């Protein structure tokens, strides 16, 4: 009860619950479009922005968000250039992000760069400013998904058919990439840049293993994300564990459970 009463834990629960909606939801669209690794790429680019933010004395998440958005647009342009080898865009942008991060880290040797919170997550240190950013990102993502749910459904399952039907595919591709960048930048302080892709992909894997329709998949992906984040925070708080790592391990446990349930259902 003392843990629930603590203000830092309440902020952590609010921030985690919000990200547990948006990250898995966008992750479902990314997995269906075979862009699961984009989370790793944008998180590495965001870390470069975070490091630059520390060096400049600017709000780090804001700079990381800017870097991620620019990188997301760059990935989409490279995907169009290398249509046959679309995964090249992700590899190129990830390399650039790591290179920039290493330069900024080296340049900041004389400064107090608290980057561990952004590499591995530090959800208990969320400020009210962080929560406002996360809440704003959540509202934007949900509004866009609800407004364009039919177009996103078609784009996720058959991009060529979407283009033939007259859908502005390029616009929606960039939109999804930018939304992903926003979510990743907001989630970095919760689970960390090294683990954020798990919050995008593992709930989607659980959902796709159990769902029988796209609507079911959306409900399940959010449910899995919420269970993992809320339960992970509770377990980490009680046993003094790393919150980000606990959340990811719980996600993997839920994936194993989902696959077990699916295997048993197929035998019936």
C-alpha cells in the first residue's frame, strides 16, 4: 500500500499505462507490415538526440523525439529508393544513429550525461513534464488510428492493393513512421532504448497468436501491453528489480503462455 501511495509510483503507473496502449497498438501495424525492427532503429537514433539534448542543456526527450521523427522520414524515403531491399533503410539509419550517439557521448566526457536512464529505462523518475509529453503522444496516436483505421487496415495487409485503390500510400507510410517515432521517444524513459522494441513487437506476437480477427488483435495487443506494464511495475517495485527489464521478461512470459494456449487450442 505504501508503494501505491508514493507519488513517483503513481506517475510511473500513469506513464506506463499510456505507453502500454500506444506502443503495442502501433507495433501491431509494424509487425503486419514486416517492419518490426524499425523500433530498434528509431530508439538508437533517439538516444543520439537525447545525448545532444544533454550537451546543449535542452529537454533531452524533445531532442530525441526530433531526431526520431527526422529518421522516420528518412527511413521511408530510403524504402522507396530501395524497394527490393527495403530492410536496407533500417540498417543504414540504425548505423547512423549509433555513430551520432557515440560522437555525442564522447563529446560529453566533461559533462554529467545521465544516459543510463534512457538506455535501460527509468520509469520511477518520470516527471510531470514527461507525463504531459506521453499523454500528448497518446492522444495524437489514438486520434489518428481511430480516424484512419480502415486505411491502416488495408495498408497493413496489402500495400499494393491500397495503392491501386487510390490510397495515398506514401502519405500513410510516413504518417505511421512519424507516429512510431513519437511513441518510441516517449517510451524510452519507461523501458529504455535497448528494450523499447519489445514493447512494440512482443504484444503483437501474443495477439497474432490468439486472435481470429483484426478487431480481436487490437483488443488483445493492448490488453497484453497493459498487463505486462502494470504487473511488471508492481513486481519490480515490490522486489526492487529493474522496471524495464521486468516488463520485458513478463512480456516474453506472456508470449510463451500465448503460444502454449494456441498450441492446445489447435489440438482440440
